[in-house]
C-alpha cells in the first residue's frame, strides 16, 4: 500500500509561475523526500526534510513539513519548461528507513 | 562518478517466458534496492540488500520472482515464468547505507509481456 498521496494528480502552469504540490501521509516518519521523474528517465532525488524540521530550501525548491497534519508541500518557484516531470513524495519509516512512494503529481510547464 | 547502471533498458517477451534484469550499483554502495513501478504509480519496493544479504524481501512474489546479489556488488532480478501483469518498469537503486538520506536510481528496465 502507498503511504503518501500527492495532490493534485496533475498540474499545468505557464513558465515563470510557481508550482505547489502537496503530499499527505498516514503514519509517523523519519523523513520525507521529494523525487522528480522525467519521461523515460529514472528518479532523481530533489530534497529531504527530517521529521524535526519544518522548512527547507534548495535553489528554487522550498519544502515544508507539518507532522501534526501529516502533510508536506513542495514549491517550485519561477518554473521552467525543463521542470516538466512527475514529482513523487516518499516517506522513510521504521528502523530501516524504508521508502514508500506516493502516486505522484504530473507537472507540465508550458513555454 | 558513474551512476546506477541497469540493463537491458527495454525487454519484450511472450508470457510464460523467463526474463532477467541486471543492476550495477554506484561503487561503494552497500545497500541495493529493486523497485517495481506500474504506469501512473510510484515505485514499490520489491527487495533490499545489505551487501549480499536480502534483508527485506517481504514484497517479492517468491513464486515467480527471485533475486541475487553475489559478492555484494551486482544484482540480478529474475521472473520465471512471466505473466501479462508483470509488464512494468523495474528500477534499481543504491545507497551507502539503509539510514542514508538519498537513494540513487538507475534508468530502469521497461518490461512488456505479450
């Protein structure tokens, strides 16, 4: 079963706009990670936020985590056509930090 | 530094035939993972290795799937016999340890069973 659920399932924006994706999960986590997957390529790790952190930045990416609501958001600012991809949240749980992925959000950035 | 290497990239077989996928992890990474990704879904863990030991294979359908990681480096995932429902992308990933933050994924093998 999948732990994380992304919302929305699909998002279409214009280049230069910001994109926000959300992830909700069900059980306690060690950390939450966001991955990107381009068509025909493997998954690429974007950013990780630990359970005791609330916000993290990396370049044009901003991730927030609210453990009381069991939710996270990924904000991509000043989007580019090259940001077009599927974005997955993955929660790490248990003593072995097992990753469980959501179904992903398909982001389309129109030039 | 080379990333995770997988082969083949694509495989088309008839149902009931066997198939094998190969993965070479990043040098020095002791932890290796095999994931299954169905269309429109996120990856699901099949098996995790710590060196040559399979430490989590609870999601591996053992009636037809098998995996090995001899010498704790390369790994092979096998399906015998393949069924129509096995059509998916099989991803391999590696990390320097189970508690390490980042898993590095290979490009995957897209399997089509006819």
